């Protein structure tokens, strides 16, 4: 897809710039003339939404830091001051805390979209693995960010999770003392987490650039999973088609985001985090943020501490191998009727794990968590085997053909968009 540039400087000034630093050409080739499959649905707007959320988190974070004090004696009070005394401090903080949740909501939709449409398959393996790296970095950033207000959940969440790393053989103790900066979670830990929480989003931004570079090199997948064959028939230019759709989706997403911020800003948080950290009083239930719950459920489902840690990290690491685990030659689940059933069972399984992560690890809950953990990993084994035996549905000959078929079904004019769309080079 990364073919020759179609940019032509329109005047002397842009010609002068183009021959010295072809930055306008870069923007034009990636965001204007870049050809996108004409059949993309709204699930393809989440990459844009994620980019927007990353910028929003960095901007609100940088403003919060202007008022926040990373010290165990002052952190909690400085956050309360942001909420009460700083002009619009409450807004910036609620945007940032709910923004983290919205960011994870979008990334989960983005990941499940990739899994449903087989976007990880060749030649998009590196694009997918970069995504898994981003996901891990997001989790690290969110975990460390939650510690900063130095409330009860901050402190005890950090204590429980960092202690787990101590179970790792050989390196465990070293990692633990490096993270803690002492013998328990304390002021040096808060300082380290603050420093890393500020750094990681910029690392994410760097990996996102690689992610989008890889994407633009191989071109986007699409709901049929059939590659672009004829750029003139199968694609439309990014601007205005994808730009307008992305902006519309972003506005709708922001309405939901704003609803949380303005109507129920603490719904996704935990009341205990409005109580200052107290190392002498353990809360009754230590619960992480909702976006960690499925992994927390896996951790607690395994009877041994080390086993739990390995399965928890394994549940993310296994995603990186998906391009090779899934043996089917068909990408999209739309054409894999049997695999599709297992896929939706996997989605329900992940949601159930999330629910179980918030329940006490006892009785029926723990049994359910074990069954769900088993299916989580079994899904990958199923994909491995199923691809060798299943009979997929007949794929359309091309993207244009599939659009043509669905337009006919709806009585719409055949390829009306194609006639209207300016044609682009690949
Ligand atoms: C900060 C987080 C992320 C950002 C800003 C981001 C950005 C994007 C953008 C702009 C696109 C193109 C538009 C689209 O397909 O929606 C994209 C595509 C893609 N992303 Fe991400 N992404 C992020 C995280 C992830 C993660 C965590 C994964 C997987 C683990 C992932 C896997 C993919 C794949 C496979 C595609 C290609 C989709 C296709 O062509 O069908 N991304 N991403």
C-alpha cells in the first residue's frame, strides 16, 4: 500500500519546503490520499479514537502534574487541593481518571475487532505485536497512575501487585526492591511510579508511530479479510471518507466520555481511594480498576502464587503469538461460522472473568474463575486445531464484489460510491 507519493506542491513555498523537508508530503500521503478499503465499518474508527485518547491523557496529565506533589506526605492532600482549589482542577482530574477507563474501553474494542477480523494474520504480524506492546505499556502506566493519589486502594493495590513479582524465581526479589526503593511500598515507590507514569505515555506515543507506520506499509485489513486487489475499485481516499467517519465516531465516543465525567465521575472508581493511604489498615476487599479485573481473576484462579503470576502474564503474552496460533487461511470470522461461535464465547468468557475479578476469591466464584481461565487458554488451542479442519464460507472475489453484493441486497445503486469517489494511486 505504501506506493509512490501522489503529492504535488501547489506553489513556490510548498515546493521549497518539499525539497528540504517533505513533511507536507508525509501528511498528505498518510492522512489525505492514503487508500483505505471501501468497506470498513465503524469498528475501524477505534484506532483514531485511541490516538485522540492518548493525546487527551497526555494533555490532562501534564496539567495535573503542575499541581500534584509526588510525596507520600503530600500526594493525597495535593489531589484534594486539585479537586477543590485549582480552577477547573476537578474537571482536569475527572477527565484524566475517566479518560483512562475510556482509553481501555476503546483498546478492548480495538483488540476484539482485530481478533474477529483476523487482522493479526500475515502480513500484519508486526503491526499486531506492536499493539500487544502498547497494551502492556498502557497497563503499566494505568497501574502506576492509580498509585499517585496515595489513597487506600492506591497503597494496597500497589502492595498486593508488587508483592506478586517477588514470587518470580531468581529475579523476583531484585525487581521488588528496585520497584519499592526500600522494604515496602513507601515514599521512594511513589517517586519511582510518578517518574515512570510520566515517561510511559511518551513511550506509548513512540510505539504508536511504529504501529501506524507498519499499518500504512501493509495496508488496512477489512471486514471481508480479502486483500485489496484493484486500488481503484476496492479503496477510497482516507480524506474525506475515513476522516469524516473517524471524527463522527470520536464525537459520539466523547458524548459517552462526557456523560461519565459530568454525571457520574466516580462510578468507575472506588470509594476507598478517597481515604488517605494507611499502611496499618487493610481494606476489606482490595479491588483493582475494572480494566484489570479479568487478569486479576486469572491470577486468583490459580492456587499457587507463582502459577497465578505466570498465567496472568501468559494470558497477555499468548496474544502476541496469535498470528501463528490461528492456522486458518481465512481471516474474517464472518466467513468462519464455527470459529465465530468460539470467538463470541471467548468475549463472554472475558466479560465473566471481569465480573469474577471483582468478587471475593472463594466458593463458587473461584470455581467459575477456574472454568473461565481454562476456556480463555483453550480458545487459542481451538483456533490452532479448527483452522486445519473447518470449512469456511465462500469468500467474495474482491472487496468491490462484496460491496456490490450488499448494495444489491439493499436495493441501493450499484457501486454508487465508486463513481463518486476520486481515484487514488496505491
Ligand atoms: C494507544 C493505543 C493504540 C493506538 C493509538 C492504535 C492506533 C491504531 C490506528 C490509528 C489504526 C488504524 C485504524 C483502525 O484500524 O482502527 C490501528 C490499527 C490496528 N491496530 Fe491499533 N492502536 C492501539 C493499540 C492497539 C492494540 C493494543 C492492538 C492489539 C493488541 C492493536 C492492533 C491493531 C491492528 C491489528 C490494526 C490493523 C487493523 C486492520 O487493518 O484491520 N492496536 N491502530
